[in-house]
């Protein structure tokens, strides 16, 4: 074992003692970042090349600063994104939401599907859809100027139409023309603040986390926005907390112009997102 791998083992133990959920992965990722190699190449770093700044990075993670804020990057499906303070760090569970959305769009058999991502944050969802549904026309909106700076950086050179604005009033020019509306909105109840992991509670922007007493205020607003934007037969898919399974589909009511509202499980078989179809006339 070389020096770096020995240090990684010690770092992993320190992170575990601090309550970090994935201590070994984070210790290796920090080592790879500091030394400019891939995680699978750590054994190739010569002892003479060990960089003591590694322990500065470990101390920051030990204090529960998000790994992605330390490295300045987040991985989402096939993307590497720029992230940092002021923007929500994309989570692995959202990848399942995007995967479902991609399948839904492909099943529509529309030549150039139009997609809208509400509350885009870093732009992760919009970029993934633009990349994996090549003929799609993807539009995204973000209200926070800090988050928008990251989204602009991440979407630079892409075909994503990125706009600054409120998800509840966005894209009036697209009313009735959209095939899919997707969103990972804020959905944590204000009453759950103290139970949120410190990486999110202390570092993700409140705007991206909390939404009213029951966490569903923004989703209720997005329901009306999605109905306004979608063509008849178009689909909305929206992420929520697993504890909200069974509640969100009831927001997309038949008498409000929706059909087929249903929850879907994540990879751990917990209700993670809701889809609904705009009813035909």
C-alpha cells in the first residue's frame, strides 16, 4: 500500500466517525480531486507526490461540508456539473426521475419533443434530457440568481433554453405546446428543518429545500403551471419526498383536468415521484 492509500484509510475512518454517510467513497474522491487523478488511479500516486492539502479537504468534509462543494463538481447520469454554494447539489435519486421521463418522452413518438424543466437549479435535469433525447427542445427556468450562474456555466454551448424567472409564471410563450414538464422542486416541510442532513440544511439554499408547512406549496403551484404549459396528452413528472407518497397524486385531480396520476418508486422501492397526464378534451 502506498502512502496515499494509507492516508485514505485513515481519512475514511475519520469521516465515518463524523457521521458522513459514504466515508470511503468520499475519502477516495477527495484524494482523487486533490491529486488530479481518477479514483481507480490512487495506487499510482507516488509517495513523494502526496499533497498535504488532502487533509484540509478531509477536515472540511468532516465538518459536513458537501463533498461537491469541496471539489466544485457533481456527477449526474452522464454529466459532470459545476456546483458550489448557492445551488442545490443534484442527488442520485433524481436520476431515476429523469430515466422515467426519458422513457415517457420516447414512448410519445414525437419527432422533436418539447420539454420544460421547472426549478432547474444547476441545470442537471435539463442537460440530461437534452443529451439523452437528442432531438428534444429543452427549456429550463430558475429563480435564484446564484443558482442561475451555475446553470449558465453548465448549459453553455448546449441547446438548453435557460431563463431567469419564477417557475409558477414561466414560459407563457409555450402555453399548450409542451410534451413533458419535469421538476425537482423544494418539498421539505418547514417543520422538518432540524431533521435534515447538515450537508443540505447548512449548505443547500433554503429556496431549494423548504416549501410551506407540509412541503407541498410549490408542487401545488407547479400543478397549475404544468397544466397551462402541456398540450392535451402531455405528461408532468415531479419529484417529492418518500414520506409524501400518496399525497402528491391527489394534487393532480381529474376535475382539474388530469388523468392517470400515480406515484413511482425509486431504486429503494420508496415512492419518489409522481406523474400525471393532461386529460384530452
